[in-house]
């Protein structure tokens, strides 16, 4: 080692071990977090059975968001420990907590056996996962950043960013392998639990690698000189210039990059499986392939940020997302199920009537009009709504007869009747497998979104590490990051699904992404520092 900025800089071999161990642990930790989202269709029925498919999925995404909601608290707790006790041992605790909580989800009996205790236990374990993840990212990012020189920091920390995508890919791979090794009945009965239980094996590997690491040289130097923060949380809020830096980190970095990231992965996957009615396994394969192709973009843009500065790729990535997010999804939708897209144009569905107050969170709708809207939403059918003296629905230019509609039946039975009615008009609700050419177009659209993820996500760890002083760095970068990712990003699937359910437009949920990215772009232009990469300076405003 040799000295740099008052701390010992590791050798090339040591930095490779640091990056590898931190990245592998991050892959495993995000695998644990994402496996819940990857198995949404089956978990929503196992733990939140209501008889209403839309409500089941909304409840599922609500509990998914609970984990994100507790990430800021985890950032405060583990940020405090990381700034007081050290980077290494803190993220050893976070990865252990995550592995145990994830395995626990795989052991919970379904709601059909233990009733409300099932969703209660899921919520409890999601809270533990959120707390663990709130400490993990800051620990891994700070640890790598403090081992790297400023001119190489973007490149080395970008592997942490890529590892988050790697966790999502690993969750898809494990699910696909397990599904392929089991019959459909076995998979739906208990086989879906295997990916959760595998987290114990991943935890063992992660701990083995991370225990080989030594403490961050920057933290070690602060400890030896007696510069450890007394209360990192309070200092993060009161340190000169930090309120502005926390604001910029929250809105210009965390919020923007996260909604792009989750739009590319979770919205892309649920969009294909749901409204576009692509075969579930095939949709997972397509999204997984796009993520594998897109993973290197984080490293590429992290390296570019070492040359041109952190601000430029981030704000240009936001600008490109504002321009491209709708066209990319229109392209993906047209390629995924051109017959459905064509029918939506040629035979649009229009509903008019009184009392059309559709409530997606209601187990059963109160009026006939709201029931019809719920059935259209659950079937992924676009519709327009207007006021009218009596309930009516048209398919193209023809009025649909609703006299024999099974209003007294539950949602699934009504949905079958609705789909049969629309089927006579030319709609096809069978799951589809796009041919090679259309699949290539879908992958291209998703890869473009993954490239924009890389542009905004690749430089993120380095810009956050450089934004704050070392004595409170773990806390100061973790808190805004996890507020932005936990609330503005983590609630994206729920809010998007709610917007789609309310409007009947499968693309309408993208407006949430667009607005958050617009805010991130404006704040980034104003608040992010331009110029070459550099360590934190007390002169930074």
C-alpha cells in the first residue's frame, strides 16, 4: 500500500478483492430483495387471496413497497453504526439479516392455512429486508469508494451498481431453473419456496468472501486520528452545507435513477406479463436477457464519469429518458402483442354510465359500472370512460349487450364472460409467445432503457461518496439514497399499477416515471457539481 489523501491506498490485487467481495455480496442481497418481486403472480395468490386479481396484485405491490418504506430507517440505523464502528462489520450484519429474512418468506404457510397471519408475517419479514437493504448499499458503496482514487472511483464503484441488476438477473435465473426442473403443479404447490430458501446458501458464500476483507483505509485513518463522528445522524443534518447536499442527493440522484431502474425492470416485466399477455416464462427470459445485455452499461458510464465528470452522464440520461420512455414502451407493446394493440386501435372499448367510481382497493365493487371497469382493468383492456344516464359499453362502433352479464358473480367469473364477449369482436386473450423478430424488438427497447439506467446509475455511488465528508459519509449518502429509492422508487410499481387500473390505459403509469425524472433533471442541472471527479472539499456549497 501507499499513502493517498491521508489513508493507505490498496494495491491492484487488494482493490480487485474489495470490488469482487462487495459486488458479490450486493448481488446476493438484491437477489434476496428482488425474488419477492419476481414471484409476484404466485405470491399474490398465496398470501393475499381476495378473489379479485387486481386487488391481489395491488396488495402484493403494497407489501413490496413496505420493504422499501423501511429502507430509510435502515439507512439511519446502519449508517450510524457504519460511521461509528466501521464499514466492514456493518455490512456483514446487513447481509446476514437479509439472508435470514428472505429464507423466512419461503417458510410461511399460505393464507389458506393460517389466515391473516400469513400476510402479517410477510410484512414483518419485508420490514427486516428493508432495514437490511437500507444499510447494505451505503456500506458496499462507501467501502469501495474509500479504497479507490478519485480518477478511478467511478469505474470501481460502478460494479456495485451493476451488481444490483445482477441480483435481479439472478432472481430470474433461479426462478426459471426451478420452474423448469419441476412440474407446474409442484411449482405452484411448494416449489416456489425453493428460491427463497436458497438465500441461505448465498448468504454463506457472501459471508465467506466479506470476512476476508479488512476495514476501509479511510475509516481506519479517521479512527487512528480520533475523527470519528459522535452522532453521524445529527451531524448529517447539521454539517455546514449538508442540507443542500442531502436535497440534491435525494432528488437529483436517488429518485431519478431509481424510477428509471425500476421502470426498465419491474414495469417492463409486469407490462409484458399483464396487459401484453406474454407467456410468463417467456417474458422472464426476455427481460432477463435484456438485463444481462444492459448490465455493462453501468460500468461503461461509471468509467466515462471518471473522464468527463459525474454530472454530464446523469443529466443527459435523465433528458434521454424524458424523450424515450413512452416511445420505447409503445414499441415494446406493439411488438409483444400486435394483435391486441391492433384491436385496441380498431375496436376501442368505451364505457359510459352513472356511478362509475371504480376503487381498485375494494374487494368487490359497489355498482355495475365499477364492476365492469374492474373487469376491463383485470383483463388488461384499454377503455375510455364518460358520464351517461345508463350503463353502456361499445366495442368499436357496435354496442355491447350487457343484459346477460353475470353481475352477481365474483370477479374471475365476470372476467371470463367479458373476455368471451370481447373475443367475439376479435380480441384474443390467450398468452402469446412473440416470434424471433418481435422478441428482438422487445429486447432492443428494454436494452435502451437499461442503457439509460446505466447512464444515471453507473456514476451514482461515486458522486454520492464524493458529495459528503468521510466522517459522516455512510449516513449522509445512505439516508437520501434510501428515501429516494424507498419512497419515490419503491412505490413505483404500486402507483403505476393504480394509475393503470384507474385509467384503463396500460401506458398511463409511465407518467409517474416521467414526472419524477423531470424533477431529477431540473434539480440535477441546478445542484450537481460539474467538472472532473474530486474528493469532498469543505469549499463545496
